[in-house]
């Protein structure tokens, strides 16, 4: 089978498919590191190394990745890529959710290697573009979540400069994709948001989530969430129960709270309820998703991607939203960027 996309594309595609299939991170890094290692090299340099059998002498290139590079230079489909396309390259849901997925313009919840994600910001943005997004919101963690290398105000400010630089490059290249500034901010025990108001005001979109004391008393958890939802800077209530239903981290029951009161507050304050698309979360559970629908909430279907290949998880959330009959116009990431930003920053008088 012939292949003419080149070695960098092949290595990136392999990494993407491994992530899409939720394979071990160490396997993925080998291919992404190799892609980065050969990117600066001229084609003739790579060909010379392949002919001399010295590809593995390039720092970052190992035996497996060298086989992929050598095959592509011969114009052949790498065996590893062909195998992964068969295993992980197909439709994730058998077509369910595809119609709604086609309406999504972006993703409001993603992570980079600035916190607990596995890839650089640029790689996340590039993959989002390749998937047809108009925008991607970068939402690395806030400082309280030290286990996830949460960003202090100082580090977040530096990240915003990086996002500006990426967007300037994209604009100069004539692209229409925009990387939006965001955060997944912790909801503290008292319901406050784990970042300064000044920094929150500099962002485009803010996802707020509970990550600690998930077994808190029901009344206390409810008040904690209601306090956060009343903060005008909050836009999206992330993975509201915090449950885990499968996966390498094991299972975890969801938090207990007065869901009706929480969703009524979301509807009142125009806070979207996240439909978290990660297969191990499926959050909110169906009964709560239906309650949020009936309460009049807005929604955001998000990948919560921690790696580029996981950006493709959106269809799982779309499948669930379609199954319970949520109107696409109530899903904020079906909106054009200008409408999304006006909604997210209405507290500043932009709507």
C-alpha cells in the first residue's frame, strides 16, 4: 500500500490514533518526540540517514519510529500505522451523534503540557484545526490542583502570551481558527474560584469544576456549587458529579448535591452544564442530563482532552445529547465564536 503524506504526518497520525484508543502515554510520546526530532531536517538529510541505516542516531528516534520513517521515505504505508488505522481509526459511535458533531464549532475544555496534558499547546491547536474546529479553548488547571501542575497567576499570564503568539502566527497564515484563552478553575470549598479576578477577567471562557472533597456532605456541596455558579465570571460547570465509571483510574461514585437547585441556578445565571465526553466520565449521568434539559439549561459538549487524539472524543458527548433530545442551539459550542464570546463575557457588558 502506497503512502505519500511524509514521515512527520505518519508519526503524528500514529500518536493521534494511540491517544484516540486511550493507549499508554509512554507509547504516544515516542512517536510525538520522533516527529519533533525530524521536523527541522531536510528531506535529503532524512533519506541519507535512512540509506545509511543511521536513523536511530537522530536524538529522539528509536527503532520503532525509524521503521515508520523508513517506510514513508520508500512511499509505503508503515505497518504500525496500518494496524492502528484498523484498530482505532474507525467511527467511535457507529454513526450515533454524527449529525450533532457536524454542528459543533469548537471545544471549550482541553489541557496542554502546561498542566496535566501530554502535548504542547501548538500540537493541541494544530490537531483541533485538523479536526475542523473553528476554535479551541485552552483550559489548563488552576493553582490549587497541584497534583495536575495547576497554573499560578504568573504562569497563566505567561501562557496567555504564548496563546497570543500562536494566534498571531495563525492570522498571518490566513487561517480562521482561533485558540481561545481559558481555564479549568477549581471550585474551592467555600465556592470561590481558584484564580484571581484579574486573571479570570483576562480570559475568554472559564470552566469551573469540583476536584476536591468529592464526598462532601450533600448540603455543603450544593451550597459550594451554588456560590460558584453565582460568580459572573463562571461560564461552564465542568463534569458536575466527578464520577468515574471505567478506565485505568478505577471507578468513583459521583458527588451528591441538590441537582435541581444547581441546574436552576445554572439556567438563571446562563452557566452551561458540561456534557463531558470522556468515556470514563459520562458526566452528568443520564438522569441528571435529562433534568438539566428539562430545567432549561445551556450545555457545552467538551472533550476534556489531555492529548491531541482525545479531541476526537466529542462525538461521545454528541451521542448522549442526541439520545436525550437536546436542542443544538442550547449547546454553546454550536455557536459562532463571536456569539460564544459575547455570552461568556456578558458580565462585562459585551451583550
